[in-house]
C-alpha cells in the first residue's frame, strides 16, 4: 500500500505505512540470517539456521522486531525520496501493529523545511544605495588617528595632565584583601582615554614620578567579576614614570613620512578611502534591506522548532567567534549584559526564523530562475579550496574532495548566484557599483605603496 501522508502543524509531516507480510518477507529472511550469524544454533553453521530453529531459540517476535528496523528504514527513505520531502533530523517512529504473520503498521513523523506559500517577486529596483557624504571632520579624525599612531612618548618630571601617559604599579583591594587579578606592574594608562573603571584616569592627574596615592572608586555595575560589580574598591597606586605624549604636526613633512607628497594629497586619499568604505557599508545595508523587504512581504509555512533551535545556536556561536576575534571573552560579554547563553538564544529566535525564511526565499529564486552550478564551476571551486587547504592534513583534504562536501559547496554556490541575481534586480545601480568596487580592488592590487593607517591605502 502507498503510505498515507498527513501535513501537521509546525512544518511536520506524518507518514503512515502498512507493509504486507509478502513485502516484509525479504527483511524477515535477513533477520533470520542475522540472528543466526550471532547466535550459536546446535547443528547449524553461523547464519544457516532456518526460521523454525531461530523461532524456537529466540521467539518469533524477536525475529519480527529485528526485521521491523530494516523495513522502517527502507520504506521511510524510499518515500522521502519519491515525495521530494526536505526532512530535518531523524523521524519519530511509532509502531502501530507488530504481530507475526500480519501486516506491519508504523508511523514516521518528521520535521520538514518550511515552504514558501507566497513569494514577493522582484521585477524592478526596490532599494536604493544611500551613501553617507564624507565630512571634513571625518578626514580630520582620520589624520588625528594617524598622528596618534606616530606619537612620541617623552619622559618628563611634570605633573601628569590628561595629555600624558603614566606607568604605574597598582593594587586593588576589598576589605584589605587583594582582588583576584587585582595587581599590575608597569601598567600604562593614557589619561586622555576613558578607563574601564569610571574616574580612574582622573584620579591620576596631578601626580608626579615617585608619588603614591590611595583612593576609593566604585566598580562598574556590569563588571564581569560579579562579586565586585557596583562595590567600592580600594586602589593603591605608585607612579613610576610620567610621559608627555607628543603628536607630529600636520604638515607636508608628516605626509611625506607616510609616503605621500603633501597634506592636501593625504586628505584627498583619506577622503576617497572613507568614501569607498561608506559606499561598501551602504551596499551592505541595501542588501540587508532588500532581503528583509522580500521576506517580510512573502509568506511561509511554520518554521519547525528543531530548525529554529539550530539556527539560534549557530547565531550564538557566530557571536562568540566575533567577540573572541576582537580579543574578548563570551562570558565577560554575557556578564556585562547580565544574561545567560540560554537567554541569548531565546532573544535570537525571531532573527533565527527570519534567517531560515531568507534561506527558503533564496532557494526559491534559484529554482524559479533555473540558476545552477556547472560541474566545471564546481571543479574550479573545489580545486581552489584544496589549494587553500594544501598544508592541512590528509583527512581535511579528503573531506573537501568527498561527494558530500561537493554537494554542500554546490548548494552554497547556487545560493550565491541567486543572491547576485536578486540584488541585480532589486538594488538600484547595483551592477555599476559592483564594477566600481572591482576596479578599485584591481587598482589597489596593482599598486605597492600604501599609507600606514586606518582606511588609508595609498592610491
């Protein structure tokens, strides 16, 4: 009999199977052989005992239970493939009838990918790239950043001001007990910069080399050491040295030290690079706006819980990697927000659903517009990945070359094509800006000189 297929709430599908004794017979014979191979039956070689002997040895129900596992797998996989079901995770299996000599009946319930019920079609640009104009103050700030990177530190006997840097030995105590990690030797404090403990820098202003000072400050209420957060802490400070921070003057000599012929050319380069960065950021915002617009105007079947949880878990992992890439710790970040990992996952759920729906929409674009990846394109990408991994061990390279990984890479490449197709249609002047970015990257690659500073490549 053909399975009975029922669509359930929560993007689940129920498959009800009835398998006749005749259909199950090959699996029953396999069960007999399998049990015989693993159980010594007097008078028979392993795997050669007949049904009647195995029945006497273990009971008929044991034979049918052994066969059922293989029947379920075979009928479930065949139906999933025939029906083109995009299942997620393993199915829940309920045995409805298991009686030796009678039809086998069982039900498989499994989550499936949500479906697009109504797609917002994009036939003309619906999003515009809004590039922020570069102000002179932004160029001034970029130059100041370059000056700070080239500052000189000159030892002085003067009292420390906000324009100085001090080197101190530090002890932090609570109830006369030194805090964990509460000592520091040769600790550098730039007094013009905000310290993570409010008013700490201000307490050092006016001190000279060799002077000591004791004071009390309140730790931030969101401090990662919860036992000290919001508490008054005793500070003992000894100033070892005071340095004047001398910034270079902004003149043509300063520009030449950066490999640029004049201050005006430097300003022009900085403005051009800031403009380019603004354009790229504006493009990223336009891309996000486009996807959010088409997804919000489309409708989808319900997203299964298993997929939401997995996407939320992935988002937490992405956040953790981002924090650690900037030298931070996930636990410190969570402590500052006074939240747990579980709370963070819960907060990510709405965004996780949107991400799943976006993926479904992008796949729809690929299918509707017959966007695919040729074997030649896939081979080139696999070769590129293998080249990147040339110093990795054999297992990594074998995984990249495996059929399963090829299928994964093909899916990723097809989704990229669909995104590009969508952006060309939905973002005004998208192609022109992409050509501009490509030209800039080519020019940058062809030139060797560069300005040492933030967003300051030598054009």
